[in-house]
């Protein structure tokens, strides 16, 4: 975190901003504290982009997705702008720790057992996205935060309906991260399926295990050409022998040759729980091994923190309340702006 600039807002939607966390192509991200002392990351669209309809539409999709998707491995929405006339913003739970990209760059690749556990949790996150009838479309090492309690997926800005066309991708721009993008997302971006997220998961785990991506080239044009060439094979150099078949299958050029998220999760669970290790123990070991605090992180707070409860851990799935909640969530998803 760095100090706020004079031009930065001091407060958004009742959230007190305490510093900058970063900036991207669409806007800035601030560290803030809600009136309930909940620590949040607040994303605000750049002022010069706030009037562009396509930018506002993409931001609205992200808010809708975060309101629809639930899961312990996804950074959850806390609050968001509601007035269409104001500069769009959203606040998600703040996850202290490095991104997977930062961790591997600083400390090197993960061992196979930790990467397998990571694969289980990222597959769970994608399952939650797909269960809501959506696709993530931008899973990558930079969008995985390695928190104190385990990894969480962030950034739902490129979500789209899993079935039917979407106007999110236009002929004038390519949305996604080429290093983790499957060939069909380059060739036919409006017709991708859940198998595109499986490919991105494979590419993310390949980086976690080897510190390189499936393909490399001197420039973007050459990289896209290589990715879409069915004769080219991904670079699997450095992968542990027991995990190579899994990642190789996930990176298949033809989506039909890739496993689905459930199959990938089953494979990674088997690897993560070898030698009698239970999955909760494996997850805890991963969190301990990958959680890193930085001197620039926001300070821990003394104020009481009201923790949000994940109802899926409280309610029995067969109860009337649980069924009603699921129906309401499904109805909301049906009317969301994807």
C-alpha cells in the first residue's frame, strides 16, 4: 500500500480509504475500511473512462457476477455503487498476501503437492463460477491471491454467460490474458465454453510449477499465432512426472480433449491427499507455505472485525431456507447483465 494522493477520494460509499493498492488499465484500487471495520479493496473506474458505455457495462458485469457467485476460494463482494450517475466502484474483501505471480517470481515454483492442492481450490472456484452459468475467462497467476487462509480468485471483469452469445468481446479488442488464453478464445471469443477456463487453470498451474507459460514468443502477434497453431505443443519442461499427464490434458488444443473442472479436481485431490494427508491439512500446509507479508501491506487493525458468514457452511442444503436462497440467487443470475 502507498499513501493516498491529493487527487484521490478520502471516502467512497461510507468506506474510509487509507491508501492505494495499485492501478490498472481501467482504474485504481484502494485499501479501505467499512463502518463495520471490514477491510476491503475498492476498485474505482478511471475518471476519463467513466462515461464510456462499454467500460461501465464491463464493470456492471463484474458486480453482477460477484453478487451471483459464492465460494470460499473467491474474494466476495462487500459493497458496490448503485447510482448509475456516479463514478462506478466496487469493494471486495481484502486479501492480504502475494499474488501467485508475485510469489513464484520471488520464491520460485511450488512443489507438486502444493500445486495439486492449489489446483483443487482453483477448480472449486471455477466450479462456483460455472454453477452460476458463467465463465471466468481470465484466470491467471496475477488473479490468484495467496492469503493467510488459502488462495482466492479475484477479478470477475471478463465473466460471460456460459451459454449464448455475449457482447463483451468486440471485434476491436481482445479481452483476456494471452499467456493463459486457449486457442478458441482467440479464434472464436464469443463461442467459448467452460473448457476455456480449464485451459487457463492448466496454464496457471504450469506457471506455478515451472515459472513459465505454455507458449512464449518475441511479440504478441507471434504468440497468438503459436497458440492457435494445432501443430504446436505447449512447453511442459520442468513439470513433475506425476502431474504432467493432468496439465497436458488441460492444455489440449481441442476443447473436447480437455477434462472438465470436476475431473481435474478429482485428479488434483488424489495427488494432494497422497500418503494419508487429508485435504484440510493439505490446504493448511499450502496456506502456511505461500502466505507472505510485505512491509508495505496495510497494518493490522485493532478495531473489532465483523466477519461475514458463508451460509453454505451453516444451512443444510435440504432446508426450506437454503432452497429459497438458491432460488433467489438463480433468479438474480437470470436477470444479471452478462
